[in-house]
C-alpha cells in the first residue's frame, strides 16, 4: 500500500547555498546535516538536498508498506532498477526505479522489510 509522498530529494551543486535557500523557502532549520546530505522535516514529509545527486536527478520517494511487492509490480510494468532495496539505517529501506518513460520513482519503507 502506498501511503503518499514521504521524501523529495533535490540534487544541488552548492550545498550551503541550497541550505540557505531552503531555510527561507521552508521556514525551518535542517534536522540533519552532513557533507553528503541536508534534510528538513515539514510535517510528515522530508525535503533533502543531495550534492551528489545530479546523476540521478530529483527523486520523489513514496512511502509504502511492502517495498519488495511494489518494486516487483513496477518491474512487471516495465520499470528498471536504478538502486535495489537497501537498508539505510533506523529500520528504513529505500529503492529507486525508472519507469518506461524515464521518470525516477523512489520507494521508502520505514520498517524493516522481509523479502
């Protein structure tokens, strides 16, 4: 089951300039900062800034209950894997696929999935 958009990650060239811009846009400070990622929380959504994300482009992550089931459904409908399911810590798993039109679809599950 898809429970909506959870995370949007923007590729950025200058992380600190983007940080200042998004503080102004969102009206809040980041909840996490590192040289590889800056994250903001707005309600139940996360807005992320990724200085290494230009290869992949902007990615919207849909929060799902069963990441493997949704991944397989996308594959059955012509999608291809960009990044297979991986645990990113804290019980969270992510995956990224490209649909037949070239759009990137991110999946995120907040509990450890069982394969």
